[in-house]
C-alpha cells in the first residue's frame, strides 16, 4: 500500500512539474510575441514620424525647390513645343476605409499576442482593452501617412492616382494646346505614384513605354529623398523625348504658364 501511495505521489509530482514547464514555455512565448509586436509597432510609428515631410507637399518643395523646377520647365520648353506641367498632390484619395482596416488589424493581432494578459474573465474590461488596441491603430493611421500607407492596397493606390491624374490633365487645360502637345507630370505622395500623361498629338508619335525613363528619373529622386531632384531630372528627360519628335520652332508661344502645382489634396 505504501509503495502504491509513493508511486501515485510521484506520478502526481511528475504531472504537476510537467504542466508547470508547459505553462512557463507558453508564457515566455506569449511575452516574447507581445514584446516583438510592441517593438515593431514602435518602429513603424517612429519611422512614420521621421518621414512626415515626405508626405507634405508644401514641405517637400520649398521656395528654392520650386524655383529650380520652374527653371527646369523654362529650359525644357526652350527646346520643344511641348507644354510640361508638374502637379504634386499629397494624396489622390482620403482612403476612408484604411484607418478602419488598421484598427481591425491592430485589434486582432493585439488580442492574439496579448492573450495571456487580457482580462478574458471580465467582459467589460476585455472590450475596453480591445477597443483601446483598435483605437491605437485607427489614430496612428489617421495621423501618420506613412503608417496609413501599409493599409492601402497597391491596386487601389494605382487606381485612385490614375483617376486623379486624368482629372488634373483636363482641369489644367493641357488638352487645349494648339498642337495637342500638353504633358502632365503627376506625383501623388501618399500613393507613391508617378504618372506621365501626354495629349493626343504626342501619343500619335510617342509610345507609352517611352515615358518609362521619365517615370524612373522622378522616382529615383523621390526614393533618394529629394522630390526637387526627381522633378528636375524628370522634366529634363521628358524634354529629351519631346525634342526628338516636337522640337522648338519659331513662333511657338507659351500656352500653359510655367509653374508647378502643389496641393495638399
């Protein structure tokens, strides 16, 4: 009997020790996951804060920058009858659904990774905790464009930027030049999109793929942290292409004012 009791006690001790080890392992994993999530979130927020100026058109192009772009336009149009207009907007669409997606993602991810620390036995506090997680994601997306961009699909970014570029082309009368040689260089900061759009006169002689060098020149400048450099180089490359097919000729007049349009939206 004593032997059986001893074996039973030993069995109970072994089971208890095993359960404790499992609990500790899961607890450490949960803590590590929660810590990693916190660090990644902090990194994303700090990164977004450091990149705020990239999404503010007015800050991205100061007075000296605008003058440099104006000079590039004047130099370009001295070589071609084409009319070049750069338009820079902070965003092509407010993307009202993106902050809600951010809220849902942070709520669900936070609930999973912080499962060991949430008050599951107290519904009221549980709901408050989850709402707080969602609110953190929502407010971060509403106030930090770089964070918001994580929750905008590439397909949607391309679609809204293309629609906005089309509107800008016609709103700024680029379709009304005498020889149909208007060219729009459109930059949408939030969507990370550059669109070059030529009028019908240009499209008859220039293939859409011919604008790829202009796109790349602008994008390289932006990726290097200088919208000014991107626009100046893009204008120069566009002028090289236009000069080949539409060189300047006597009597050419400036039909579109030499300017850069910079707008918050």
